[in-house]
């Protein structure tokens, strides 16, 4: 009788080990597949956005004014090409994300903790304006529609880079994921820099580091708050300052 009980117990232990191994293998496969989806989604975005920036936008500028072209690109195209696919991917793979999209819009935010970052952004732009122009004044090219552009860019880019691309990798080493995300965020700016013949200038002058630093700030804000609205607000505010000053 004792021998039978011991045999049954051994069988149960073996079955549990097999179940655990199967679950581990399944999770590894899902994680690998998710990273593959992430890679292809970024490559697809980079190619499409690169073609749009270097080919379609110059063509549009032959028929439309530069501000109107910029508005269509940053609001209409960015929502269609950036936000909607990233939102759908987050919804589809929500159960496998580190910060689920269902809760990333509803987690309570302590906005007072965000104010110091907004203050630093403001101080940086004011000091830069004083150094470059010797005074603080609203840019003559600033338009009310620039506010909508800043909001659209903040929402679309943060949904892609923090809500999706970073969120997929946070199960791994956090800082490796943040740095990798910053590099991807930098690369997506290359097409517009190429179109304006600024790529070599920004690389040689070290201006590209600003993009890296901003990406790290946005990523840390998302991880700390667990709410996508925080990096969206920071990103939109930074871009708005770029338009105004």
C-alpha cells in the first residue's frame, strides 16, 4: 500500500514538472513571437515613415504650403500610421505587456511630481532662446494649429514608443530596454533630418543626444507612473515649447 502511494506521489510530481516545463516553454515562445512582432512593426513603421518624409512630403509641398503639409503629416498621417496600429497591437497583446493598456490610461497620476520636469523643460527653452536670440519672444511662425500638432505628436509617438515598443521589453532588463528604446526613437528622426539636410549636422554637433535624453525621460516617466498620459503630456509640452520659442 505504501509503495503504491509513493508511486502515485512520484507520478504527480513528474506531471507537475512536465506542466511547469510546458508553461515555461510556452511563455518563451510567446515572448519570442512578441519580440518578432515588435521588430517587424518598427521596421514597417520606419520604412513607411521614411518614404513619406523623403518622398511624399516633398511632393505635397509642391501643391500645398509648408505649414499645411506639416499639419497633414503630423496630425492625419501620424494618427493613421503611428497611433492606430500601435493602439491595436497593444489591445491585441495586452495580456503580455508589462503595463497593460487597459490600466495605463486609468492609473491615478500624482501630477505635482510631474511639475518639476515641466519646469526644467521650460527653463531649458527659455535659456536656449536667450542664448540664441538674446531675448524671449514668441516665434513669428507660431500658429494655433501648432498646438494640435504638438498634442497629436505627443499622443502618437508615445503610444508607439512607450505604450508599445518599450512595454513589450520591460519584462527583460529595464535599463537595457530603455536605452534600446531611445536608440529606436533616435533612428525614427533620421528621415526628417535627411529631408532637411540636417543629419550630419545633428550627429557631428551632438544635438542628437537631446533625442536620447528626452526618450529616457519619457520612458522613466511611463515606468514610474504606469500611465501613458504622463509621457504624452511631457512630450506634447516639449514640442509646444519648440513651436512657441
